[in-house]
């Protein structure tokens, strides 16, 4: 278990985006995947109002998850959009963020959102103004905790000044292949903020989920250790991530039950000092 604010959650979370965007599974398999996550001990599920495919289905992922709000912390986000052509937009104006949060409240069917995150800084809006919208939502009781995503260390510190203890998490991209958020990871550990790496399996082939196999060209230390241990490289990767900081909570995506069960089992894999050195 790890902390988000003062709330305990499982050390591995779930990113629900694959259940709603291009290539998504049918509703039956999507719901089975969420149920498998909960049964495996996952109690944090990450979503956003922009996790949808077509332009006319904003909030698709939130509606899918609404029935599980009593069994897990549903962390959603606002500030991005998807016009339906595969692109992403950014809108960090305070008015938009407040309206987006209110719409998310309705779709999730809750009185207050456990964790509401600003999806991405808007270069056209002063950062303090966007974060100020989260302050307003906290003060109004519409959200219980606030988070920020895709941010720099400086932006974390500014948000901390505005939100105080209301800021509990940072969600940046971090994986074996992308490690440029190490300064933010360290800062979060110092401040006691949860660090939620998105796309945490970057650099690890998903083709080897059902067995520790990889061809010679794609083999990494993660694959080698997986083969030696008889587990998947994904499980090794998540177990490695958990050793980097006591406040780090990976949120791997999943679109089928077997995937999320494998990810959740990373909490039971203890890597040796020698193995950790090989993965550094």
C-alpha cells in the first residue's frame, strides 16, 4: 500500500485510457478488465474526461468507471480535449476547468471527486491561474484532493504554494525508456507527493506478457531478468519502478483482464540488489 494524501491505495494503480480510445475493447471486456483490477487489489484507477474516441462521446471513460466509485479511488483529469481526429487539445482556463470538473462529477455520479488533476499546462494561460481553479474547486468541496500532470519541478513548487496540502500528486511520463522526469520524481519524494508515472512500461514489449520471451534484437535487462525469474518483463519493470521512490505509484494501462492481473502481481516480486544494479 502507498499514500495519496492521507489515503492508502494499492502500490500499483490502473490507467483506464485504453478502455475508451481507438482500438478499445467492447464494453463487456472493458468492465471485466476493471473487475479483474479490483479483484487483484488495485484501488486506484486513473481516467480523464478526454479519454474517448469520437468527438461526441466526451467522458466515455468516466461513465464506464462510474459504477466502481465505491470500490476504488477514481482519479480523473480535466484540461485536455479530443476533437475526434486523433489529435489532442489543451484548455487550462479557469472557467473551463471548473465546468469540466462539474461535468465529471455528473458522469461519475459522486458528490466530490477524490482526486482531480490538471491534465497539462496550457501555454496560453498563466500557470497560477490554471492551478487557481483547482484551489477554487477544493474550497467549494467539489474535489477532495488535487493533482497536476505533465509538469516541471518549478510548476510543482508553484502549485504547492497555491494549493498547500491540497496538492497530493504529480503525474508525469516515466519509464525505462523515458526518464527525464527524475528531478520531478525526487522532488515529489521530498515533498511527500505521490508520483504517478504514466506509460510506465515504455521500452518493454507488450508481446511478451504471457511469457518471459523476447527476440535477441529486443532483449533488455528487463527481459533477461524476466526469463530468469519466469515472469513477464512488465512485472519486472513495475517491480523496479516501485523501488525508485516510496511515493511512486505506477498506473499501467490495460485493456484485458490478464494484462492488469499481471501488472498487479508486481507488488509480490522482490528484486535483488544485483538485479536492481542491472536495471539501473
